[in-house]
């Protein structure tokens, strides 16, 4: 059925509790990027790129150079760049003149005012050089004084007419005594007149408007009535209750199952809850109940009533689904991809919603025609609201006020270009009509869309060249050098760009620390339920479906306490919900108002002293509840009653499965030689009054927090039975090595460790040392983050910075607890030794991979990139599109958001569910496609592209940028136009800094790359390092 056709264009964002970053235009990944963004314009009405003004600001700030623009134009035009398109002007020169400086564009009124009230006719454009301006004036002056005698004697008729017009304002007989200002004024007036004459040669037909697909577009165009408004008002209220996950006052369980059954039960017999503008609904529903037994039958009846033809069926349904995209997509997500939610929807729910929508459309159209259409229409139509019938009537009442481009706008554009290119007004004046048409066509073909496309590519090129230059320079230092090992400590973090700075600071504090980056679920895909949670959540990339359930439970000593606290939470939860519902009634609402003054005390404290209040609450909680030790139930729980062990889903892992997880992770990151203490650090974020909190968590954990995954991996790696299995496979973890799981809160920059009671006494001192170094690193990390917050003084100290971010995370009024992935732009996949010491400004994901340890089939690279590229590309592209058009691809400002049904956010009391990222999350982001720098050969990467169709599509269609770093040298290959070509560094030097702090201190915006001058490695300290030869 055509419903399935419309699914691919719906937003893919699920319930907000588990926010998963994804490519906003995933439906168009089969198209090249630049074609896809244009398709997005047509499908969603969004901007394809930033406005030109934003890019021109980057030109003025040096973030896009004229050289970048020229290179991109040459790349885009190829051989056509050097074709002549105007007098002594190539296509490249023309387009560069239109981009290198600002073009003043606007409506006719603005242009007329500019010409009459400004010095546009008295002075050349500011960016026109004095020499070029003088040359243009000199050529006109020379002709007027030496060759011009009278208008009648001018051989060219066009030029004669132009001079005749100008003679009314200039005294030609006294031209020998004109001042320099008069000659400039005359030259500019003549040039503008010539351009206006040239613009008149172009007969521009109005562009065809969008072809209406639904009745709504026709009625909006001819009656100024929006039939969708009452339909959306109705659907928002209906769906917010039907999809609710636990906050609604009623659950919508009636006689008939499903959304369609609920709708018929509610509105088939009564119109009490129906808006006036949907008054015909009851009669339509009553007729449907006798004719349609299922939602699919109802859809077929409605489509016939609406006159939808077979050839437009797919487009009609797609357009109908996209009319309210947020709620519609949420129905589909709860039906197809949210089995972990408390109340998923049954199969067929989207089809049922479409049936409801079409019934409402019919009612709304019928009412609009009855109320707003002329009497003649009503008599002609009767009860026929079909599309063909409306189209016939609409064709008789078409309005002729569609906007079109004007001659004045084209003339003013040519006038500016002519000044920049130094065109001779006299030569232009004698051009034929055909020659002018050629020039105007060239200018109009390079319209705003094409200019923005080139600006965007040049913006990306500028950063890409800076990145590749820096990587080329820093890797020259590592070629031929072998790091001394073993290291004192090893820390495995997520690949997240926010961990780039933490790893860099750790390495600066102690060069004996080795860091690794792995996807933050650490190879442990699972459905996880913590000791305080009621439901399981998936902790793995969205492309993986977990097969294991894992519970966090209290130690045996505390299990009775846990049981009582669980029961208490259940009772308190029910009581809180009842109070919430009761507050809507008169009596309970009055009591709630009186109690509100007491309840406001902690809220006010949260606003006035957020950090102190949070610490006091934590201390009180420890006193009242106490801290209870917990553990993860990782071991496989046998099925009850000897059930089916071959089931695809299990509680816990077998020893072999745990060994597989550990072996895969260690092999993926290339960890062979072990330090005494290996820290596995997951990450997440916590903040208050933030509906999008899960969007700040780990993308590789599907919007969850990675602490449980890190804890699980450490527990598996410490298990003696697992180590024995690994030993048999040739992977030897020394007995002296201990893994510790931890959790880094990227909002308040705190690190917490798990299962410290299990750490052997021999490792207590190393544990204390790494805890202290992580504390210092977190201080420096907070210091680096604070430079982005405009309300923080530039000379803040690291210690003050840490206290500030702690306070920020607890502030109820804070709309920007952290900037999350904003500014992300790159991902490096390779050995850390190749880029260690490179300051990357928290803009790069870092993934560990050692190509020298991979097999001939490149299985490790394939496995890594199959997780890393979709996750990082999804984050990058969602940030890109939410930044380019935050009102369409993003969800707007956080400030008016309200949570709806625990599944998403609306603006105000009722709106479509808003998908994408908020304005506050992207306001410092620069939209650009991510650059992957992968340490691999071309053959290795092409094998990955061949084996993974999704990766191949992202690369070949230019959704991501890819450069390959040679495993044996500093040479780079850049993927362009279907092939890898050697990258030639621009030769810009890589600055050096004594520390990260000395490089970023005092700066607000994005910084360039630098090499931090600290030792690449250090001699191992006595007693803290193991000998070599750990992995066989």
C-alpha cells in the first residue's frame, strides 16, 4: 500500500527519553548531498544551506578565503571555468566577482531608495580598487572629450539613446570643466543605464509554482482558508492522549482496539468534543461505520471521496503524512522501533492514524466550502469535495499576484558586477541583444542557491585543509619513532568529541598515560535496567538490536533494603501521579495552591544557589538512604523450567560471550601491552529542566549513559574464567592488570568509578593516582569548556571553572548546561601515537585502530567503521541541518517547549511534536560535513565500502568527507569525485604551544590547530609498569 511509500520521508526521531542522533535527510541518502538538500527544500520547505549573509561573514572573518572560493569554483566548473561569458571576462571571473564581496540585493523599493538616497551613483563600491575605478572613469572621460561631438553623431543607436537621457541631468556642452566628482557620477549613471538596458533584453517567464497535491493548498490559495488548522488541533489532542506513556489522566481503552477503534468509539456517536470547524465529522463517521470494517477500507473510501487518482496516490499520501510530521512519525516509531517503551503501539497504527486523518480532512474541507466558498461554488459542488472538482473551480478563480523577478533587480545586480570587474560602460552599451541575453543568463544561472552551495563547499574546504595540513605535520613526528612502553596507566574512553580534550589533558598531566577511544558501548550491546529504574533501555548503537538483558541489583546484604525502596518508589510515584491529576480538580487544586508555597522553597534554592542545593540534597540522601553497593547480573540466568536456551534474547552472557566481547574490544583498539590499571570510562550528561537531556548522552549507547557498559566490560575483563578462555585464544591479560569501570559526566566534569570494593589492595595506590590525575584533567577540561560560555570571565582559573560547570548543571534556569557536540567537524580513526599532542579544539571524534594488527581481510577496520561512521555521521548531519534551518530541521528555542506524553516536546500548549536539535544546542555550531581521517590503505577502505553498502553510499554521495592516512608515512589521500587523490599540504606551518591552556586561554571562538609540546612518552616509573609481552 502507498502508506509504506511515505514512511521514508518521516522524521526518524523516537521518544525523547532515548534521543538518537541521525541524518535528518536519511530519506535522500541515495542522492548526492547537494541534490538531497534541494530535495529537502521541495519536500519540507527548508533552507538547503546557510543564508548568504552568514557565509559572507565568514569571508570577512577569514574563515573562507578568496582562494577557497576560487578552488571550489574551478572544481565545480571544470573546463567550463575559462569560457568567455562577457567582455574580457571568463565564467570563473564572473562567478568569483559575485562571491568574493557582498552583493546588495533586495526588492524594487529598496533598490530605488538606495539609488536615490545613498551615494550609489556618486562613489564606486568600497571593494573596487582606486586604480580600477579611475580606469573606468578615464575610459568614459576620454571618449566624451575626444570622440563625442553630439548625440546625433553617435553611430550606435542604443548608446545615443542612453546619452540623450543623461543629457537632461548633465551639461554636455560644459563637460570639459566637469569636476572629478561629476565624471565619477556620470560614469556610474551611464554604467547603470547600460545595465538596465541589458537587463531588459532578458524576458524571464515566471517560474512554475509548486503543483498542488492536496485540497488544502487549493483552498488556501483561492479562499485563504487553512483546512489543516482544525484537523491538527484535533489530532494533537487526540494523539497526545493516545500515545501517552504514563502522564495522561485517561488511557484511552475502550471497546474497539487500536487508534481507529478508539476514534470511532469517541466520535462516532457524539460530537460534543468536536470543533465547530469539523462539524460534518459525525455524519461522515456514522456513514463510515457501516461501510468500512477496517482502517484500510476507510482509507480507500476516503481517497475515492477526495478524488485521488492512482498516478498521484503516493504523492498524496506522502504529503498528507508530512502535514503533521512530528506526531505522525511518533506513531510510526512507537509502532516499529520502541519495543522498550512502557506503551508501544500495535502493528498497523500508522495506517489507522492515516484513516483518521483522511476522515478529518473530509470534514474540514466540507465545512470550509460551506462557510467560506461563494454560493455559486456550493451549488456547483454539492457534496463533492474531490480534488478534481475543486481544481476545476480553482482554475476559474486563479489569482495573478505571484511575485516575479524584476528588471530593476537584475539591472542593479549587473551594475555591481560591472564595477567589480571593471567593465567599460561604452563597450557594454554597443552589445547586441543576444550578447546581453548571454550575460544575463550567466548571472541568473548562478543564483543564490548555487552561490550558497559554493560558499558551503569553500567553508568546508578551509577547515579540511587546515585539518589535513595539521595531521600531515604532526604525523611526520611519529613516523619511524617507536613509543616506549609500557605505560603507567591506560584509559579507554568513548570516541566522543567531548572526550578529545579530556584525553589530551590527561596526556599533558602525565605522558605515561596511554589513552584509547572506542565506541562508548564498548562492544556490550544490552537492554539495561538500573536498580532504580522500572523499565529496560537499550544501550548500544541504533543499528544494533541487543540480545541480552542486564540488571543492576543490590548486593545480598542490601537486597531487602532495595526491595523496600523499590516499593516505596512505586507508592510515591502513584501518589505523585494522583496529586498531579487531582490538582486539575477544584478542591485538590486549591490545596495544591496552598502547598505550592512550601514546595517552592527548594525550587527557589535551586535557582539562587544551584550547586549548594545539589550538594545538600546529595548529603541528605546519603544520610537518609545510605549508599548501597550494587552489582551487575552479567552471568547468564538459566531459563526457568528448562526453557528454550536457543532463544534469541537472554538474561546475561555466557563466559564465551563475555570473552568474545573483551577480545573484540581489545583487538579493535589495538591494546596488547597492559598497564597495572586499565580504566574504562563511559560518559553521559546530567542537567535539570532539560527535556533533551538524553541527546547529551552517548550516541553509541543510543542516547543512554555509557557508565553501565564500561562497568560491564571491566567486570567481564576481570573475570578469571573469561581470562582463561582468552588465554586459550592467544590473548593474555596479566594477573597484575585490573580493569576499573567509570563514568564521566560531561556536564559537570565529574568522574565516578564502579565496583571499587573489588579492587585488590595491590592496586589501591595506582587507583588513587589515576583518580587524582583524572580530577586534574577534569578541572582543565572544565576550564577549556568555559571559554565558550559568554557569561564567564576570560581569566577564570581551572578550579573556578570546575565549580562553575557543577553549578551550571544544577541550574533550573540554564538553557545551555553544555554545548554537547556543537562544533564537531572531524573524526580520526587510527593509532593515537599518530596525532598525540595535536590540539583539536574538542572538534574531533577519536577512534583507536591499529592497521598493523588487522588481518588481510581488514575485518577490524570493517567492524569499527560499521559502528563509527553511522554514529559520527548521524551526529554531524543532525547538527548540520539543525543549524542551517533550526525552525524546520531543528526544534526551535527550548524556552517555549513543553513535554507531551513523555514522548516529545511541543511549542506552547499545543503544536506538532518538534524534532531535531534546539537553537541553544547549535548556536555556536558551524554546519559542515564531517571529515574522517582514517589510518588505512585505499584497498582496505574500499573493501569496507564494498562490504557495507551504507558506508559506501555516504562516501560516494558526499554526505561525509574521507581522507586516508598512510600507515607508514605522513602521506594523505583525499576522496574526491569518485577516486582517492594525493593531498598536497598547503605549506602553512603548525603552531606550537607549551600546553593546551596557553593556546586557548582568553579566546572565545573556534581555534586553529597547534602542537602541544609535551613528551610523546616517558620512561615507566618503577613498580608501576608491567613488562612487555602481554598479548600473544
